[in-house]
């Protein structure tokens, strides 16, 4: 069931503002979507390789330079399509669960 | 007291004790094993390294300067064991073409269709306007309908972009010089990072890899050229077949002939129209399906698309096999009509002729003949609507074994059996008439159309007793077949002259030779 959900969440986090990997991790952890941090890195790399994400290096005052992720145009349009499918899915599930409301 | 080492994680120096070092080293070794040696795997591991450096930095204070095993254990807990990291992501991504392949693929576009979305899909692939693609297709359709045919084939072959991922791939990055460069560089890096390359580099030289790149590029180019060749060849063949099938059919039906062979003759040859139609259709499919397969393979070589249509492939194979069976069985069935040759022979004594000289001439013939094929002519009886075939008989003269003038007519035909052959032979119509001392023979023998190809021959032999004379009218030359004579004079030179049967054979009769 979680297939694709994490990717969708990552793209959604990046929709309004660019973020460091650690920011994304914190958001996902808050939402209890991931348990271990390592999970995120393969996802980020593959989304980047798929052309949906891009990143730039930012120097950090305390530590090593950090990757600052952002959506590409393609990523934004992909996210748009995902939003659409997501809403359809929600609607469909709602219909199934509460048939009397319709 | 514990021994410490200095390590460098993402450019940051850490002091680490021996136990912690071993554990961290093992952790990275496991990660490496998981994510492999690819550029992507390396990038993931680098990112994890960065994060670990970050976390470690937070743990280091002035009071605690050395990384210990406890810290590493915490880090592994935060980051997750390699199998935990993997379990969530690897399988999902392996199946997802978006991330697997960023190159553009050929799909049909279901959101922008006139017929099947082939044109818009192609337009996405080439990065042009769908309208332009459609106009091109219509233009190509004007030439023998090629465009339409290719369209139908592509419609069947090219998969529809159904998932969002496929739609993205359809509109994916165009194939540009930059893309190709990047792909080659990535491939090159993969090769460079692999163990085999390292060995090669240590062992021999770097030229080998460059040569390998060139060879692979040339191979790709050759594959594309072969693909284009296959597509071109297939399209030309299809045009030829379509041209024959569609544009010549009206000729066959309205003018009744194709390449000099009349349709009724063709029909009769196949016994009935249904067999003919099945045979023609099967033959066309038999030729067309392999051509379509070649077209498909060619398109697949040139373009980059996946096929998911087993049904079409299997039904094509099925149709092809059925066509093959139909052609073979019709062929055997038709062929068996010609297996048994036989003949019918009739001999008559021409008692009516009492004169010393017999004159040979042709019966009048009032049918309107049209050339059909080879030496066979066709004519339709306007009253009954049936057609007949006409062929030339072979007329010969030999010495009689008795004192009678005899005429022998031998009809040779083929059939499924000896009996069948004799029936066909008996059905041949051929007549002669005798008037005074003149023998009139039919210039043609007549066969029913349904027996086309089954009638071999009709021989008329006149047996002339010794001492009798014979005069050949010039008109009979077309039916004369190699009349033997003592001086081996040709048929043509025998016409218009009187000949006499002598013990040794025919010789030209001259009045002075009688006196001798």
C-alpha cells in the first residue's frame, strides 16, 4: 500500500519550498511515514535521476555541505498529476466506505 | 585505554576508536553490497555518508572528542540497517519505469487522439506538433494508402500510454546531443567503475575502452540503419501487395482480366469463386504477415518502445498458419485434378471420299475469340452466358495400314483418376465434315471453361492409303503439326501443293512424275 506514497509525500513537501534532506526527513518522521532515515536517500537519488527533482549544494556553518532539493518543472507537473490521481483515489475510497452519503 | 584512528567522512575529520571504526566500516561495506557499484548507488551512499558526518558532528563536544561504538550504534539505528533501507524502496523502484529510464519512449497518446493517438504519440517522440504529424500521415496516405496502412499497423503495435509514468516517458526528455552525451558518459562511468575495467586498465591500456565505446556506437548506428532498411523494405512490399490487391481487383472484376488472364478463367481454374477468394486471401496474408513482422521489428529497432501485445502476435501467427494450411490444402486439392493423364481415341473410315485426291480445308468458325493465356483463347456464348476455351488441334498425315482413308481423333486430358481424365477428354468438342472430296476440319477444339488446364491435346491423324493424293489448302497451316514426308520439307512449304502417298511416305505430286 505504501508504494509511491513516500515519493508523493516528498514531492508534496518540496512543492512550496525547497528543503534539505534533513528537513524532509523530519517532516516524514513527524508524520510517522518513515522510521529509519536511510530510507529517504535512495528515494531522493532516484527521483532526481528521474528528472523530477534537482538539488544544489549549500555550505553549512556547522558541518559538511548539504544538498538543497527542489522540484523540477517536470516534477511539478508530475506532482500535479499525482494530486489528481490521489484525489480520485480518495474520492473512490470514500464512495466505497460511505455509500449512503452519495 | 583504547586505540583511536582518524577517519574522513565527507571531508570532515573524526577521531574514532577501534571498535567503532570496525562497526562503521562494516556498515558501509553492507550498504555498498546493497546498492551496488552503479553511479546511482554511489550517490546514495555518499548522501548517507554526508548525513552520518552531520550527526556525528553533533555528538562531538570538547569533552567527548572520540567517536565510540555507542555513537555508531545510534547512527545505525537512526539511518536503519541496510536491509531496512532497501526493503522500502528497491522493489518499488525496480518496477517503476519513470525512474528506471528517463529516455523518451514511443507510446500512443490517449489524451490527444483522432483515431488511435498514433500521430500525437509520434509527435511527442519527435518533439513536433501533432497536427503536422497528422498532415504528413494524410499526405503519405495519398500514395497508395501507405500512410493509412502503416497507421493501422502502428496502432496495433505501439502500446497506449496508460499510467502517469508512461505518459511522462512519452513526453520524456527529447533525444538530443546533450542527452546522448550524458548517457554515454554514464555508461562510460559505469564501465570505468566496474572491476573488469580496472583490471583492463591495470593490465593493458585505456585505448581499449575508447575503442569499445566507438564499436558500441557503430553497432547502435548499424542497428538503426538496419531498422530503417527493414521498415522501408516492408513498406515497399506492402505498397506492392496493396496495389495489386486493391487497385487491380476492380480491373479484374470490371474488365475481367489481369496480366492477360481472364477472371473467369482464373475462377474456373480454382473450381469455384469461393476457393479462389480463399486462396487469394490466404496468399496475401501469407506474404503480408511476415512483412508486417519485419516492419514491426524495424520500427522497434528504430524507436524505443515496449510492446505488451502478446495477443496480436499470437493471433497473427495463428492467421498465418491457417493461411498456410489453406494455401497448401487448396494447392494439393487443385494439383490432384491433374494427376492422372488419359486419352480417348475414335477412328472413322471416310467412305464418302472416292476421288483420287482428297482436299483438306478448315470448317468455318464464327466465334469471337479473345486471347486468354498462352495459346488458349476464350469466347463467351452470348445466348447461354457460358464461356468456352479454344485451342488449336494438331493435324498430321500418315500412311494407312489398309486401303481405307481413315481419320483418327485422339483427345488427351488429365483428371483426378483415369476415369475422370477420360470424361474430361470426351467432353472436348471437335468436328469435321466431308463434302465431295473435301475434308473440312474444325480450326479449334472447344473445351468447357471448368476444365481449364486439364485438356492436354487434340490430335487429328489422317491415314492415307498408298497411291492416294492429298492437297493442303493454305488455310490449314495453323493446325498442321509436322507432317512427315520423304524429303523433309517443312509444313509451310507443303501448303498449296498436291502430295501423293508412296510406300516410303509422302512425296510431292507433279503431273510429269506420273508419266514416268
